[in-house]
C-alpha cells in the first residue's frame, strides 16, 4: 500500500515538474522573442531619428554654405567698389599733387604738422605771388630730405603753379623748386630706370635727371 502511494505521488509530481520546465522554456523563448522584437524596433526608430537628424543637419549645412557664398559675393563686390573708389581718389590726388624739393626742415614741424602746409602756402603766396592757389594737405617725406608732397584744390591750380617760374628768381627760396608729383606707375618706371642707369650709366656717362636719363654734361 505504501509503495502504491509512492508511485501515485511520483506520477503526480513528475508531470508537474515537466510542465513547469516547459513553461519556463516557453517563457524564455517568448521573452527572447520580445527582447529581439523590441531591439529591432528600437534600432529602426533610432535609424529613422538619425536619418532625420542627418537630413536636418545637411539642410542646415547647405543653408550655411549658401549664406557663406552670398557673403563671399558681397565681400568681393565691396572689395571691387573700395578698389575703384581708392583708385579714383588716387587718380584725383595725382591730378592735383605737386612736390616741393630742397625745402629745409623747420623744427616746428616736429610738433605741429600744420607748419608744413603753412611753409608750402608761403612759398606759393610770397615766392610765386599767387594768392588764389590753396594747399589742401601736405606731407614731408622723412626718407627724402627737403621733399614735401602737397595737393591743391583743382588740376587747374596745379597747372597754374607749374607754369610759373618766378620761384627761381626769389632769393629767399634759392634752390627750392616745385615739380609735378608722379603717379604710382610713373614712380615704378622711374625706379626701374634709375636702377638701369646705376648699372650701365657709369660706363656711358649717364645720370637720371627730371624724368629720364641724360648725359652727365647736360644734367
């Protein structure tokens, strides 16, 4: 009787164990499937988000590139405009610019820049007796002793100054003379010519005088 009860208990317990084991296996499989499905969904959503973010970034980058392109175009246009304005100003200044040569430095020029313009104005007024020509600005060239570059109001005033030679007859300004200022191109040409003359002029008795090379005896 005891053995029968043991067999009956075993018959009841073993199936329950197997059932429990089967349930655990089923739950593990379902859990694994759920985890896999969840991970796939997360991966898909992340991929979508990343692509969306990349598209947004690409759009922003393209917008920035477009803005940079527009700004670059505006900068180039501004540079051209500035270059044209500077060129025009330079041309206008050359058209009204002259040079005083061999005018000694006045010590007051070191502390008062207006003295330079006053000296030039005095030369025009007293030396050339021309009260209707006015100096707009002047600058003494430190690297060229005795040289002052100045501008007058109009090209006509410049032409008028260059026509008068009375300064040579004034004892107060002996050795001082007024000459036309050179443009940038003329300055470069003159510098090149001086270099050539220094190189070959000694052998041919040439020197630079005025705007070109001349024989030493004629300089």
